[in-house]
């Protein structure tokens, strides 16, 4: 029912958005896209699967015996579930299968996936900050983006590296939350501190996590740039790096189906002044196509999730 509601919200936003645009113009733009550039963009999806797998291997403590094949399956499963669950919650389900199939403590598995998500936010934010600073716009909108994205990166680094600040934050959270909820959150916090201790004991792993997270984001957004460039040959890479990650963050709002609708509206709002509203809407369509292609290899594992859905919840 919730997924149906989110799909209705997505379609409603798209209907309102496209009612104000010339849809035929957007479709004609797509028809005239440069096929070789589009194909190159799609091919860059493949290395992302392996990079995500290597990162998951690196951040999992050595005592967790999981084969490379199983890590790869977890990545594919998370990708397909991110398409059907809001706010990329599909990745969180990987923690269940790490616990169920590999006897990893549930809170430990969840903290591993949260580290992965922190890496994603830091990587995405880094790419956006590079674009925002290098593109050189100094209007209030760009400055607000720089401030907000910088705060997100700092929060991610603090969560990964500072046990003292995390403990202070948890104590503050304890004061605000009811005791019943605090009891549920405490085991996760303790597992998180153990993960922080693991990262602090192995600084090379922390460095690998940060470097590969930025590199994953670079490959992802570079591939998107090629996809957008197939319809706008002179699109600036730095402008794309500055603004497209912000539309991705908008798509994480857990109201729509896989971010569709909100992300499209964000792309139109951000890029209209540079490429026109109809072309920006075509960006949104290409973005959705890329997400679907990225998720397709995980379809064989979709039944595994739905058969265990109640247990995961």
C-alpha cells in the first residue's frame, strides 16, 4: 500500500511538472541523442558493481567470513531494492542477509551498512563541492548549497571518526527520546562505536573507504554527465558536478517511488536557466533510465527479499 501511494505521488508530481512543459520538445531532444556517448555512459555502470563490492569487503571486519560471490549478491540485491524502496532503504536490507546467512550480529551488520551509507554521502558531497567551488558562481543559491553540502560532509566524517562527539550526540538523543525507543537504539549505538574502533585501529581501511567512496561517486556522476551530454554536447562537467548531486539528495525524500518526481522537479529547477526546462526534464528521464539499468542485474534476487520481508521488518 505504501509503495502504491509513493507511486501515485511520483506520477502526480510528474503530471504537474509535464503539464507546464512541452513534452514533445523533451522527447525530440531524447530522439536526437548521441548514441555512442549514451552507450559509453551505460557501460560505466558495470565497474560500479565491482567498486561497491570491494568497498563492502573492505569495511566488513575480518572475522566475518563472507565469500566474494556473496558480497556481490548483496550489492545487486541492494541495487534492485533501492529502486522499489524509498530513500535507498534497500541497502539497509543487506544487513538482514548478512545476519541471516553469515551469522553476523544484527547491530554489527547494520552498522557496516550505515558506514557504507556515510561513505556515499561523503563521496556525493565531495563531488558536489568540487563542482560548486570550481564552477565559480557566487550567487546566494550557490553559497547556500556550498554551506549545506559542507555541513553534510563534516557530519559524515564526525560520524565515522569521532567517538567522543558521537557519544555526546547519543546522550543528547537519549534526553529527547522515550526510554522504550532509547533501549532499541542503544545496541545499534554500541555496535557503531565498535565499528568506529575498528576503523580507528585500521586507518588504511578508513582511507580506502573515503577514497573509494569519492571514486564511486565520480564514476557515477561522470557516467550521468555523459548521458546528459548525449543530448546537450556543451554541458559543463563542473556545472553537472555542482547541481546533479543536489537533485539526488532531493530524490532521497521518502515520499515518492525511487525519488521519481521530486528528483525530476529538482533537475528542472536547477538546470532550467542553463539548458532550458524541456531539456532539464529530459535529464530526469535519462536519470530514471540509468537507475533502472543499474538495478536490473539484481532482479533474480528480488524474490529472496519478498520471501523474507516480514523477518526483515
